[in-house]
């Protein structure tokens, strides 16, 4: 099994990569594109496919990743939440769906922070 430290680093790397992919979608959307436009639609489909493949890899029957059950479930929950948010997008809801997905990814990173005071994310999100 993967050590806690290695899992923390890998999960933060995964979340950072997904965050980066989501950052690329709004730039397309802000330029006047909508979820139905070709470039935005293709970018969203690529991100959705990446999420679906990663979720599938977390299936316990696959044993693809040497993660503990708790680690696998945590990764799967984050990825599933983000995929569900992106799956509900309509033209008008795209910015809100992207923002919610990025908030969820931020929460996942904060959950891995060794500083217990920021573990729930409230201190960093609210500035308190």
C-alpha cells in the first residue's frame, strides 16, 4: 500500500492537474463561447472522460492503484463529485458548475493539508 505521505503528494498532484484542466475551460467560455460551442464542448468532454477513466481506475476490482480502501474511496468521491457537477452543465450554468468543481477540488487539497487548523478549509476560504 501507498504511504500516507506519498498518497498526499499524489492526490494533490491529481487535483492540481484537474484544476488546471478546468482553468482552460472558462477562458474559452468567457470569450463568448457556451457549453454547446465546439471548443468548449470538446474541452469539457475531454475533462469528463479523464474523470470517468480515473473513477473507473479506482474500482476495487481493478486493483490498479495500490491504495487503501479509504484512500480509494476518498479519491473516487472527489472525482465523482466533480464529474457530476460538470455533467449538469448547460450554457448558462457552465461558469457556476466550473466554480463549484474547482471549490470541490480545493476542498480535497485542504483535506490533505497537514495543518489541522486549515483542514476544513474554512480558514483559507474565508480568510479567518
